[in-house]
C-alpha cells in the first residue's frame, strides 16, 4: 500500500471550510465525515482532515494556534502546469481565501503562488519542470 499523508486542520466553521476545499478541487469523502470532521481528498495519497476545534482538541493537549496570527506549518500542493497554479489560487480567492499572502516564486524551472484558507492556513501551489530543475544550480539556503 502506498504511503498517504493526512493533514489535520482545526477549522472554526466546518461547512464553510468544506465548501472552500471543494471549490479548489478537493473531494469530500463522506465515509470519514460527520458533524465534527470532513475528509477532503486531493489525491490517492493526500488528504486534509478538517476538524472542529472540539474534535481537534481530542488529538492534542496543546492549545490550538490562530493560523491568522502564527504559523506552525506550511503546506504545498504540486500542480501540473503554471496555468494550474494560477487556476487553483484563483479558485481559492473566489471561494473566500486570500490569494498570494506570500511572494510569488518565479524561476526558469519553477513557478509558485500561495493562498490562505478562511481559517488562515497557508498553502503553496507549485509547478516545477523537473528536467530543467536538474540542470539548475542548487538553491541557496540560509
């Protein structure tokens, strides 16, 4: 069985969050949904579990951070083209998200943009030309 990743996100309004993720292309899997959580499927390997704060608290003793004022993680989805990057970010904005809270990334072999969901969780969307990327020098890190 291939490895899967489940991103668990606390949300303030489950119905609104579910509609937002459906608007950007995720599919709700009703098998793992109830009035406290929505399982949103991006691919066979990537899922986002949207949970009410009460449900999320069942999995951690730590306080829930306000994603509008602090970050604990950044999430990134891959896209098949530059146009798909723009399409996903555009859909996020139309669905109530914030487009491009982070600067756009524009390289000869990579293009990336970002969006923030209604609860403040930040997502990157990136396209990369893997053949061209192998011929580029390594990106500098600090």
